[in-house]
C-alpha cells in the first residue's frame, strides 16, 4: 500500500504476492524503483467466449433422491461474467426470495466491497428488498452471465440449491470486453465471501484472451493458480471458441532459414495486436510487409522498440524480455489505423533465423470476438487454441462438444500435444444449442464453450456438497475434483487420451460419484 501512495496509485491487495494498481501510464516506470515490486504486467482485455445437456453429462442421476440426492446446497457457486438477472425465476426460492447471496456490480454506483475501490455491492438482504419493492437493478444487459448462471446453479440447472455469488464485470455491448485485473479482483471477492459464510466454492469463468504465451506463466495465470489453493476452491475456465478461428500459428525456425507467415486483416476494428512467443536463446530478426508492399525493413532485438506507418496503419513493435517466471520472449506487434478501421489485405511477417538453439515459436492473433474469423493466418495451426486463463495449470479447462451428434465442436479451443508433451484441455461438456435462462425473463438457446464450463462448475458443486458439506470426504476440492472428473470421463475406445480435442473425455458426473461412493464403502 505504501508503494501505491508514493507513486499516486490506488492499490487493491489481492493476496500476499499480488496487487492491482490503478496508475497513469507515465507513472508506471516509477514502480521499478521499489524493491517490493518484483514484476509488473499490464492488464489485458478478456472477452466473452440446459436440460438435455444435464442428461448427457449424467447429472440428473446424481440429483435423484434414489441415488445421491445432491443439489449443491451449502456450496457457493461464483459466476464472473456480464452480470445476472436478479429477478429471473431460475434464481429464486419457492418463497420468491433470492438464492444470490452477494452481487458485485463493478461498474455500478454505490458502496464497493471492503478492500476494493469501485462498483456497488448488494447483499442478499438488499437484493430481496429490491425484489419485494419492485425495484429494478440493471444487472445483465448482455445476457451471457444469466445463461451461464442458469446452467451451473439455476433451479433447473446442475446445482439448483447452491448459493450464488455473482460479479458483473465492467463490460458493455459496444465494447465487449473486460480486463484481466477485473477478473483477478472478482476471484478474490468470491473467495472472501464464500469463506465468510463458511461455504466451499466453485468459480466459473467463461472469459478469455489470446494476449499471452499460453504457457500458464503470466501473472494473470499464476495468480489464478495461487487462488485455487486458497480456501476450499475449484476454478473452472472455458477453453474459448478459437478452434476454427485461424488465430494461432506454430512452426520451427532453423538457423539461416526464413519463414513467411501470412495473415489477412478483414475487421472493422481500428486496432489489433499480434503476439509472437519464442525461446529467448534463439536469435531472430523480423520484417513486416503490408498488403501494398511497404516494409518495416529488418527489425532486430537491438532496437527493442520500433514504430512506423505502413499502408495507413501505425505499426509498433516491442521486444520483450524474459521474466523470473519464464524464459520465453515476446515480440509484440500493435496495429493502429490512422483513419477508420484497419484496411483489408494480406500481410507477411518474414521470420529469419540467425542463431537458433530451439527454434519453435508461436504467434497469436486476437480472438474471434475481437476481430472475427476473417482476420486469420493463411496457414493456421489448430492446436493450442485455448484462450487464457484456461491455460492455467490448476484450473479445470472445459472444452465443448455437440451432445446431439456426439461430435466435437469445431469452435472449441484445443490443447496441444507438443507443448511440454502435455494436453492442457481437461474435459468437454455440451456446448451447442443449450437452453438456459434469458436475461429479462424466459429461456433461449446458447452456444459456445462458455456454456460447457458451467456444466463442469455445477458438477463440481455437487461433488463438494457430497464430500465437504455432508462430511463424506472433507478434502474433495481443488485438484482432487479435477482428477476425479478426468479419470471418470467417458472415452472412445478408438481414440487415445488425453488429446487436444477431447482432453480426458466427456463429462460424466455419475461415474465420479459412483467411484467416490465405492471408495467410502471400503
């Protein structure tokens, strides 16, 4: 806190190792003068990425009184999203009181939660008072969060008696993104609140970004990993909808070799980024050629930063440095149209190997939600298309599939079998034409891995009710929940697992619960 005061920054302490500072760009350099500051990472944009789905996931069998009779009672389900329709019947008890015990509107005007500097917090008492008096709270003008909450913890969802803690991120329809720092704040808030009411906690996160190395070593990802080990917690992240986006390029560069990486720009956006990640030991140079043939010339790491206007677009390039978290090096490209939007065309990035030791490198373009699938690499690499933070080591990364046809969803973000010989995708759940609560009343069909993740979150809540609340298995949280779900997923005998598309297989909650029951009877 003292550092923040000395540089004129508002500071929110998230844990012993992490804090969020709201500071002017020109003052960031001052932070490097303090020994207490070990590493700085700027915030990044994150984007939005049920009855039949419950059946396919084998959830009703676990809810049935004839088997386990689980409902999520005594467990808190945290939803970090676009908000929640507080008055929707899916989130009301039979007496019309709310099952939402806390709601934090980050962009609202009112009293922020303790330890935070903005937004408006509403308790269950305040929510019930508003409902009884017919007071309308602007809680979800997008509808995404309401649908996600309905699947995970609605009255017809996976955990119909769970207590809900909802955080509405600062996101609007016009600017359909929030910030990684907001997500970090939201995680701390939900864990603090669940601990205050002595409830184990599942957090569902259906937002993601391509802005990072996807290796789990950014401050955003390591913070989330740390928080999975706080309290009795499970964090579930959607793998994103980048499977068919064409936004990932992967190749190996050799010494005295060049690779031409071509990509199209066809977006209404005035800005976009491209982030390249390589081994710091590899010596490389780059040259960016615009659709009209204009070139940046050869750019080397000696320059560190570069800026030039090509094709009426200002190109800014920054060579990053390895941190004490990672040996990887980022080369960051930022495109800013000088007039209107970035013009359509085919660009070429010439990558040249000077002194190569390792050679493998990855490049990501922004997500579909940012630039659509029309901005893409001409020769994309489909694997490792999971969005951050589903790439965090200790979360449950949930992809999607079409339960009706029993086929993978082409949009579902994929893991990889190359990166450290690991497949980060953990499990898949129904993700297409999922019926859930609609903001403003009624129901609608929703598609995307955003809808797959809450099936996993609701399943985790049921498992934690059985284990922790009912005292059958007091340590049923964290990596133990993930391990059991992955072990008991349904797998095709003709495929090898884990794999980049299916992870460890299809969510089958009843299999995990039956194994737990057998374990208890031993």
